[in-house]
C-alpha cells in the first residue's frame, strides 16, 4: 500500500473512531483535501508561530511591567486615546469612501452642484443622512482624540528621550488632521464652507513673500470658485489619506518598538 493510500485509510478510520458529526466530517475531509494540494496546515503553523513571536514583542502595560495588583493603569482611559483616534480615522475613511460614490465637487465650473449633491445624499439617498453623520462625527471625534492624546503625551513626559522622533511625528499628524478637517469642511459648499474658505484665502495672503503663491496653489486664486472646491477635494480624498495612513503606520510601529511610555 502506497504512503498516500495509507494516509487516506488512516484518515478514514480516524474519523470513524471519533464519531464525528456530518458537519465536522465534511469540514475535516475538505481540510485534508485542500491540505494535500496547497499545504494549508503548514502555512497555518507558520502564521501561528508568527503570531506568538509578535505577541511576545508587544509593549507590556504598566501592570504587567511592574507586576502590580492594582489594574487601574491597565484600564486607564487616557492611554487608549491613540488607538481611539486611529479607530475614528478608519471609520471616517470607510464612510468617506462610501460618500465618494455619490459626491462630486461640481462640474462644468459650477461649484453649487456640490451642495445639490450633498442635499441629495442627506434627503433622497437611502441611509445617506446616517452615512454623512457617521463621517462627520467620526472626523470630529478623531480631531478631539488626537488633541487629547497630544496633551496626555505632553503632561506625562512621554515626548522625552528616546521618543523625541515620535513626538515630532505626532505634531505632524495633528497638523495634517487639522488640514483634513479644514478641507472636508469646505466640501459641502454651503455658507459655512464659503466663509471658511474666504478666511483661508486671507490667511494665505497674509504669509510674507509667498502669500500670493500659496493662495493660488491651494485656493486657485484670490477669490473662491470651482477651482477652490476642486483643490480641496483632491487634497481631502486623493492626497491626505495616503500620506496620513503612511505616517500613522510609522507612528504605531515606533510605539511598538519602543513600548508604551508609562507615567512615573
């Protein structure tokens, strides 16, 4: 009897001895069939080994590091602000991607069409009001969580050596978060968006030497129009998500390597 035939025989006898249910029998038979062709079990073992190695490298909590009986620090809410802001960012990104199916920043040089499409999303689209509300509130929660996270890092001294680089990255992230919020604020093209855009133009023009150049680059000129909305849309949808996601990944990777800075 060949080795392959012997394996098939042993497998069949083993399932009979275990008195498996029909569902379990079908599952195991399918798994054995797939494993003989694609070595699934070998790759599952590799993933299991990788999981345990990664888990050993995860930063320990204050309770685990100092072997404390009091679990207060382990559940300390201010130390969850970083992950909380990341979750809010993911929710905002997913809901924004869905909104992108129905929103366009105006066509044929008429930015007012953006407001009409927003009105369609809010009033006529099924679950459109809920979708836009999820995107709006998750973005606001992200801004608040990032701000509080920065305050927590500052007041606990977590920006000090050897975490100076990650502190600088955090400053870049909160700045990009503000840009995210501002560009998204202009996309509805309502009265609030228009005057917020006008303030942005005036602020750009106030920059010494490069003010006019910045206003033309970001707002398409010294007055608001279709080019302004087009630029805000490109920055908000096509530029910032990739930049912010990359920097967040680097930020989290450094936290993973250095560990969580606990208060003393």
